[in-house]
C-alpha cells in the first residue's frame, strides 16, 4: 500500500515577485531515464515578449499524444552513428540526438528510421546560461541519404530568450517561465530539386527540465510548387525523473509543476532509507 505524503510549500511559490529565470547546465541538462507525455493540438497565439509577462495557454486541447524518453545514445539502434551525442530523445516518430556540454545543448542529429542525419556543424538548441536577452545563431549542416539519393543540407538554428513571466496552462499557473523564440531554417539540395523548411517556435522553459513546458509552432515547407504552412501546439505533462530499474515506474509526483501543494506517492518498495529532494521553480529546496 502506498504511503501518501501531502507537502505544503511556502506561499511564495505561487505569489509574490518573480525572479528572472536563468537556464543552466545544472538546472536544464536532460537526465537519462526521464519520461514525459507530449501532447499536440491547435495553435494558440504565443503572446508578447518582455519581462513580467502573463502568457495564457489555458485553452490548449490535445488531439494526439505520445510518450517521450530521454536515454543514452547507446540504448538506441543507430546510436554509434552519432559519436558526439551524449543524450537521445526517443519518441514514436523520430530519435533526436544531442550533445550536452557546459556551453549548452547542441543538435547532434536525428534518425527517423529512414535517414540517419548527422549534423556537422551542430546547431545550438539551448545555450548555457540562457536568460532574457540571450541570443544565438549557429550553422547546422549535414549530408545524408534519402531513398537512395544524396541530400546536402545547409541551415541555421537561431534563438532569442525574449521574455519571462507566468504561464497559464490547463492544469494551472506556472511562475518564473523563460520564453525562447526559435527559428530553424534548412535547405535540402537533392540535385534535381531543393526543399526549404522554416520552423518558427515560441518555447516556454522552466528550470528543472531540458524540454519546454509548451511550444507554439509555425512550420513552412517550400518544394518548388508553392509554400505549405502548418501551425500547431505541443506541451508536456506526466514528467518523471530517471530512477533505477524497477523503481522507475513506481514513484509519482503531481501536479508537476506545482504552485501551493504537491503530492508524492512513495511506494513501500522504495524503503524507508530512500530519500527525495523537492525544489521550487527557483531551485530552492522545499523538502
């Protein structure tokens, strides 16, 4: 029978002045074994930039969902093809490979089961430290094979941390959020024709996880017959940190993120000698 612990945090978690968020290697590097549910749905206007914003995404509705896993590249079928990668993000559609370093998280490549795309140089997904006003622009190139054809990809991955504030989600309010505006532009040359793709996203980050809480995306593709544009949203829930082996599915923490109250399910199988650290959005220890 699970032991249920109700943890009341300080009022300052939900109210009071907000600190300016800063994303760092310590607070935002991916952790192997972490899983989360990613939802997809209609696009919602991302709101304005600047300090002390309130972004209202409370009307988000999911039309599809899947589970995402952070793991070591060696645990994936084609991990050896990405020798510089230190982490892999596995979903039902594609495996993304990342190189995590002291200066940021970099895009090592991807594998969709058809083409393994190794980036050289690697675009920067998120620089460290990252706070409001941080900007970057990095080249991201690759040469790969698609259906027997050689594809030469050239592109850039750029970003700007353009605001911080409170994010309103269907599950509640999240303070101390840093918003990042990404623009990812690539051109794939297959000799007989060229495909140009632009990915424009507004991503909302908090300290404590490598992936955004939510993202509003406008994606465009031009392959010579005109431009097609699609807008959509994606956001996360059911986040759990990596635990050893048989313990991983057992530990439950919800809601996550929390405001004034959080509940921890502590299975008997973990034993009385186990310990857990719970911190607020600013990294302050609550328990």
